[in-house]
C-alpha cells in the first residue's frame, strides 16, 4: 500500500482499498487504511485538482 502511494501520491483511499482487494482478495474499510497511513506517518490531504 505504501509503495502504491509513493508511486501515485494523489491516489484516493477508495482506490487504495480497491487495489488491495484486487491484489490480495482482502476487503478493507477506508478508515482502516487511513489509520494505517497515519501510523506510517503519512498525512492524507488531497491536493487540489490541477488543470
């Protein structure tokens, strides 16, 4: 999950959850992903969409 976030810093929690389910077959709540990212010292603030 961290590697995917490093490759694509603008990925959403939902996209991370979907990728995790595809790769492992495990379904994870968005709040669980958020907590895991916070424990790994990642702040998760979405950047404004750039045009």
